[in-house]
């Protein structure tokens, strides 16, 4: 688990104890949005959480044409250009369910959703829901 993921995981306990804190989730696959978020994080020494949805990125390519490992590679390339250390980066999968396959049978859609989640985990995404 990266340092940034550990800091993300600590937010809930801190808030439950009366503390403050949070993190903005950038849920976009657009290169300009990703670049801006990473540059902002680098400038301010902040963690950056970038999440892809099941429709944007999945094991079949999603509408971006990228599987999770390819999306991770893209984001890490942009992070390097922005000067954001990778230990400040958190990658997440947002709403990882059967929605992209809603016209398939329920069992088939769930099999594809499980394969998608496996692909996200194998690619090192640490915030999955």
C-alpha cells in the first residue's frame, strides 16, 4: 500500500475522532483534467486521487479503449511530467459493477464485472468500489 493510500485510509478514523480532512476525487479520463490535477498536487505537495469509472476503463477497454493497466501507465506518465511523486498518487475504480454489460444476462454481466475488478486490482488500483 502506497503512502498516499495509507493517508487516504486514515481519513475515516480521523473524522470519526472529530478531526477534519478529506480528499478530492478526480473522476475523469480526460488527459487535460488528469494533467491539471497532477500538476496541482505537485505544486501543493498533495495526494492526488484519480478514479476511472467502469464505463471509461475496463478489462474490455471501456469507451477510452484502455484497460486498467494502460490507464495506470497513462496517469503515471502524466505524473512524471507534472513532477508528482508516485507515492502521492492514488488510483481508484469508481462504481465497478455490471453497468457496461446491462444488456447481457445477469450472470454474464456479473462475470464480466468480476473480471473487471480483478483487472483493476492486478493493475495496482487501491481504492475500489
